[in-house]
C-alpha cells in the first residue's frame, strides 16, 4: 500500500502546476475507465478529506500520507 501511495503522489506532484488535485484524480479515474458515479464519489471523498484536515496545497497532502490515512 505504501508503494502505491508514493507512486500516486509522485505522479500527481510531477503533473502540471496549473492542474488541481481533483483534475488529476479525474484524469486518472478516466484513464482507468471507472464509472462517472465512482469518479464523483472519489472527488467528494477527497474534498471531505482535504476539508477535514485543512490542507491547502497538493504537496501538503502527501507529507506523512500514510499516517493521515491510517486512523487508529
């Protein structure tokens, strides 16, 4: 799981500066041919996650990402 997070993070951080996190997620979800409903749900989950943790920049999301995801 940790390796997958790092690969995803590196991909998103290396993408164009003008694109937003949600734009990147939508692009990846569409490349994987997920349904529109799934795409919308993923984006809503991400919005709630960002809002809850008060994260503003894309780079901040991936600092200590595993600890943020693993709620114990």
